[in-house]
C-alpha cells in the first residue's frame, strides 16, 4: 500500500467498511509511515469536529492541503 492508497481508503477504514486484509495492509503501512500516522490523526480530529458541528464531509480544501503535505514529506 502506498500513501495515496491509504488516503483513498481512509474514510472506509474509519467507518469500519474495509475488508480485514485491507485493514491489515493499511495498519502495516501506518506502522512504517510517520507521515500517514500524522495524516490519520489530523483526519480523525477533523472528522470528529465536523461531526460535532453537524457536518460529515471533510472540506475539500483540507484534503487537498493534507495531500500536498504528504506528497512533500513522502515524495
Ligand atoms: Zn504513508
């Protein structure tokens, strides 16, 4: 799994919609990738803030910014 793959399935992961082997691959990547751990922490926080405010969508701008952050960190 690459960082991009992880970002693509992160919503499903947090919602518990991934297959078990997909979860295993994702968590294996997380264990090795500090940038994705940081991304996941931020993403989780943003989602819970959004949920409290009655919104479920993560702002596109935030996604774009985090993707750019990851690209710079990971290449
Ligand atoms: Zn990564």
